[in-house]
DNA sequence: AGGGATATTGACAACGGTTGTCAGTAGCGT
DNA sequence: ACGCTACTGACAACCGTTGTCAATATCCCT
């Protein structure tokens, strides 16, 4: 019942801003460095808290890099309300640049395969990593 | 040049055995507990070392669970030399039971999507998690 | 067999990313 | 203004995993 009210803070705005300014996925650490670098004091804990909340609210996409670190990016070009449909990402492992990809075929394939094996309550993870054209020749 | 020779040890055999006995994916911790439980003293570090080496040798498959923990399983029914082709897994998030799945369509789809976006040096992660038939009604 | 070179072991510490703690601070409704 | 309380952030804890290094076990060689 008691929906606790949300407050606007300088740090929260800074996180939103930095995310909006980024053109790709950022790790919490990178975001933290970015903010401090631009003279915007913030605590690492606070960065994590905002990212976690944004992720829960579906405002940011989260991908888990091969090394296990999480990277975040504002969800969809226009995070205007609508709870973004299921999609995956093609992420540059060098600069974080990413492209959203949708693969209805893959989605249905995954569910079909799982169902055929008698699995229920199915979910899946799918990320594609590579090096974007900007880093072509190494 | 100098290929250092490998030695057979009780611990190494124990790890292989436990992996062979398991019918699904095991985390390093679970494997460690299993071995100690059956009165087979071993160090956690050693377990990790063997798993890492097995993974490097392609003798075990590794999946990263949604919570980030790694789980291991002997590769293919018969790990008879041949360097197993690329495949993915359908894993029960309750008991670790898993099924190997192959999706040529998905593989090519992933590469095509990446190539279309100008990405090179492409790799991808894909895991499907669910609850196997044994745990159907919760 | 015996012995020596060295791969392996394992208790322990360190690491890296992330989350919990909690007193202090700052937004917001009144 | 004032007070309630969400938010902040330095710090410690956590968890899976890897590094360290002296002690040990294995294997090759004679």
C-alpha cells in the first residue's frame, strides 16, 4: 500500500544525465569515474543504488559482460513509459557501443526447445559481443 | 616448446569422478561439498584449478548462471577427443539437470545480425534456464 | 628401488564487483 | 520554517574466484 515517495536529488539527476550522454553500455565503475571526472561528487554506493533501481524499474538495460561485470544503458531511444518489449544486445567489447536486436525467431526457438524438453518457467540470456566498425583493424 | 608434463593425482581423479557421476551442472562449491561429503578431502583452490584447466581443455562446459556463478559439466556424453562443436545449454535452475542444444539457425542469425551492424570478431552467450519436468508442480 | 626435479596441493590472503550498515544530510509536504 | 523520512556515502562485509608459497606427491631417470 504505502508507496514511499521518490525524491529528486543531485546525484540521481547526475546518474540519469551521464547515462543519457553515454552512447553505449557503461559499468557502474565507469559511470562513477565519469561523474567524478566531470567534478560531480558522488559515492560509488549511490551509483549502484541508482543503477539497481533503474534496472528494476526497467529504465535501463543490463548486460552481463563475459567477465561477469554488469553494464548499463538507458532503455530504448525514448524511455517513454511503455515497458519495452523483450530484446537483446549486440555490444562492442571495446567501447561499449551497442545495438538493440530483436529476434522473434530466436525467442520462439528458445521456448520451443525448452518446451520440447519438458521445461517450464523458462527464461534465457543472450548477448552478442564483438568489435564495432570503429575498431575494425584492431 | 617445453610442454610441461601432467601428473595424475588423487584429487584430479576425484574431480573427474564427481563430474562424471553428476547428471547436470555443478558449481565449484557444490563439487567441493560433494567430494568432502563422500570423505574425499580436497581443497577448494584445487577444485577451482581442476575445473579451470578442464574448461580450458574443452573437457567441460561452463555456463554462467543468472546470479553470476559458474557451473560445470563434463562435455558431451563421450568426451572422446573430438573438440566438441559449438553448442548451448538448457539448464534446470533447480537441480542443474541440463540438455545440450544446438541451434544452427541461431548461430547463423547471431553472426548475420552482428555482421550487418559492422561488428567483427563476434562471440555470443546463450543459455536457457527453466525448471525441468521433475519439478513441474513447483 | 632410490633420488632428484618439479607439478600439484591447500590454507590463507587478496581481489573485484556488489550489497549491507547506519549516522549524517537534504528533499519535500505542511 | 519545521519535521519527517528518503537519500547519501564512507566503510565493512560478502561471495565467487584467483594469487601466493611452503609443503608434498608424482614421475622420470639411473
